[in-house]
C-alpha cells in the first residue's frame, strides 16, 4: 500500500488494482460497488500522486506504488 494513503476508498481501489493488475472504470464500479463519480475523483487524486496511471481505458498501479 502506498505510504501516506489515508482514504479507505482509495486504499480499496489500490488493493483491487494490485490483485486485478488493471481495470476499467466500469469494472471498478461493479467490483467495488462505488459510484463512477467517486471513482473518477479518487483515480484523479491517485494519478496526481503517481500511484495510478491510465493505460488506454484501463487504470493500473504505477511501478513505484508498492
């Protein structure tokens, strides 16, 4: 888990991506039972912090996010 990550929902997204390797916003929504608007906000923050990157339509954990 990336250091300094406080949000339980952001931790959940990171945990899911660490097991699934990559996921689309729809897959995250379905698997985590979260609203897309919330996921977009979380993913945007995680991208700014360098924790998550976007590869085409999928989100992946960055190499240095462990």
